C-alpha cells in the first residue's frame, strides 16, 4: 500500500465576471491527476510556472479544497475530512515553501517558531525544548541561532528553520515547494544535501516541487512531469535524461543549460517554441500539441492515454 | 568548433574600478579593483552569488550609482571614451545609443500605464531625429527581429497583458533599438522558465552575431555562462577572483572558490552534491586577507595577511589565489 495515493484529482478556480459582465471560463489548475508516493520515496514534480504543480502540492497538504477526486493517505480517504480530525491529520503533512522569510513570523525568535507545532499538539515544555535542541542540531543550526529573529539569519539558515519546524511533529510526508529556488547557488547545494540526508536518515517521503529539473533529478526517486494541469510522464529519476519519452519532458531536459562549454550551441536550438497557453482554455486533444515539434493530426483531436514504457515509467503521448 | 570570432579591439574596458557605499553602519566595499575588457563581438560572463558586486559593477559602468554609493576610483572606457569623466548630458546621449542594459525584472522596467509601442517610440525619438511613423516602423521591425509573434498587437499592449518572457523580449528589443556596441544584461532570464530562457538566449546570441555586439552577461547560473560566454570572470565578495576563456575556466578552474562552485551545482544524471560550507562574508568592513578564507579547504598562513591579486596561471587565465600560483595545472598548454 502506498503512503499517499491521489486519484483523478481536479481543482478548478471559478472567476468572477469581468467588468464588461462577460462570464469567464474557470481556470483548470489541476485537471485529473493521479499519482502515488511510497514510504521513503521522493517524488519530484516538475513543470513550467503556471502548470499547477504548486496547486497540486497544496491540495495534497489540504491547504486547498479539491473540486473533485480522491486523496488516500495510508489507505484512508482524506480529501473531505474536516474540523478536529483534519487537525489531527495535519501532523502527518508539513510544507516547506520557497519564500524563506514570509513563512516565518518576523517577530518571533527561532525557538518559539520551531516549538509552535509541538505546542499546538500539547507537548510538555521540557519535551519541547529538548526536541527543539535536537532539531536545531539535525538541520545544522547553532544553539545560539535559537535566540535570533528571522531577519538576523541568512536565507539558507531561515530555510533550515523552516525545515526544523516542519520536522517537529515527525510527519510522514513533506511537501517541498521550490525549497531551494530563492537561495544562492552555493547555499542551494547545502540545503539540497540537508534535505537528502534527512530523508534518508528519517525515512521521510517528499513531494519535491521544482522547476529545476537538475535539482529534482539529484534528490528524487521518481519524477512526474506536469503540463497544463495534467501529468504527462512519470519515470524513475535515475537515468531520466536518457529514458524520458514524452516530447515535453525531452524539451525540458534540452532546456537545462549544461555547465559544459564544450557542449555549447545545443542551447541555441530551442526544442520548443512559445509559452504554455492559458489554462482556462486548454487546447483540445493533447494539451502540448500546439508547441510539440512532433505533433500529428490525431494529437489535435484525441486525448492521449498513459502507456507503460517500462517498469514505473508511464507517458501520455500518441507517438509512443 | 573553435572558440569565438572576435576582433582584439576592446569595446569596453574597466580598469581598477572600486565602488563603495558609505552607510550608517560602515563602508560597504561592493566592488573592489575590478578589471576586465570585452572585445568587439565578444561575450564576457560575470558570475557570482547575490551581493558579490556584479550588479554594482554593471551600474557603475552606466553611471547609475547614487549616494550613498560612490565610484572611489577607476576608469571605464567605452571604445576610447572615458565614461567617468563625461558630463551628465553627454553620458545620457551615449546610454541607450552606444551602451544599453537589460535588467532582471522586466515588469518593473516597463511603464505600466503606457503601451509598449509608445515606450519604444519614445526611446527612438530621444536619440534620433525621426518622425513618429518612422519610429513606429523601426519598433515593429525590432519586435519582429527578436522573435515576438504579432508585433502590431504587442505594440498596443500594456506590460501587464504580456507574460514575463514576452516582457523580457520587449526589453531586449528596446535595448537593441539603437544598435548599441555594448549590451549589459543583468540576470536576463533568471525569473523565467528554462524553456523560455533558451528561446531568449538563442535570440540574443543570434542578434549579437548579426550586429557584432559586445555582451556583458551577468548571471549566477554557471550553465548559462557555459552556453553563452567566450570569457568568464568570477566575482566573490566584491572582487574578481578568477578570469579565463570559458573552456579553460570550466576545464581547469584555478581558484578554490570556482572549483567549489562548479562542484556544487546540480547536474542532470548525477546525484552527488558537494556543497560549499559556510556563507559569503559580509561586505561591511571586510577583514584583510582573502575573502574566501573561511570557506576555503586549502588555506596557507599567508592567506590571512593580504588579498591576493590576479596572477596569470596560464595564457589568458588569471587567478587571485596564493595556492594557484604555485601549482602546475595539468593539461593546460602554454601556447
């Protein structure tokens, strides 16, 4: 049994009528997504901005209400749980966001920030303090950092505080939404490495959301590729750059600027043109067809279905 | 494929440039004795982490440093003109026409209450004596050259109606309107998706070749530098610590910081990361000695005494590290 199973999840945002009183179509942020995350697994979720990857993460963490579909956690349907039972459930999911400062209360010091979730669940003071010290050590912060305000910490240190707080209740699943994107290059690797070692040490599961395919491939077990609210391919992270089958995944791989001047020039022949279309008006057929270099007639009409390429590797493309 | 085709005539020379900021909390030495030259048609990649002084260097070149900041010394030559000794009115004429800049955030660089067409026409008319109709024709042509679909519609649009990628293309089109000899681009694609980034970088490279323009590309992304630059200068805590032709820098990085930086970037198909421990130093009252000292795995006792200057380790390859001067670099041929 998977730790988390998502079935045909849908989130539509309806919009108010515009000033000219024209009703506007709903935004299909997440449009029929199914996926699983096993215990101790890191599922990477990649895609361009606006593809719905953050919305999917927020739906899974129950920060957003679904429009349709099911979410199973340890075999139990959780997408319509409310009130006290939702509160109890939340211990199991924690979220780490991109913006390291807006996710911390600027008027609180590190210690109360990390202890707050434990306080919420009624943990005793001495236990809280011990756990907090333990967590500080675990995420590589100094004891003295406990008495500092967020503005006294660097971006990397603030993200470590966020990680410590997220781990305070020993959750089963961490939703990491672009956790290193706002950090500097040299700090990015530190935090990635920390998340990697914590995951292995504590047997955590991550939904690791990022637009940076190279970063995702270093930490993930499997990678799901999202385009306009749908998952177009899921595949093992190891060897992804060779195994990827969907034209969109291929385009994302080719768009990663290689830190190798001997292979310069590849970047100067972009594989896809243009930008994703408006998600309130997804194109018919395969949603990627207007930008796909290989699109055929049926791609414009028929919806592609998932095909099994190999073990754990599925893609939705007519040409496979 | 051999290296770049560029004439040896420097289009932009920066000599010993130091820009400091005098704040209440002390002096921030944002740029310290920065030296580089960019030849006609050449691309220099200026890389470093945030706060290392790369943007301050760019702004100094364009004369955009405002108090409490001050260019304390140095020389900036555009061709044969020293920009630092130029009257404000002359500098204004030159900016945009001979040297232009594209900033990271395209949305805040565009005026939200004027349509794109008007802003482009204004730019042209500020520098050239042309009528509106002719200016509009030139603007349309430029939008088309940068690869924007339906230029007529773009001209009528406001910045908020366009995506980030389209806005950045508009900025690029505006910067290239007057065919400057030198273009400075400061993190031009950092806020954009990689799929859009490649398209914009490809257009930029194509137009650069066509116009034989010199490019100063400021970025923190080693991948972008590897793909775009002919030469690279690595900045750390306000100083250039290594500079070399792009292949030499990536194949035989001489400075420990460059080496650590290259090891710390995630690459596709590789899942071991070697981060650089610690953080860059604060630029307030930098101590004597090498600024990378605290994070460096290979320090000597003399590293504490003074900031090493850039020394040639192989032809065209300079490194500001006391250890680098001593070691023989494997595989570097001396021509």
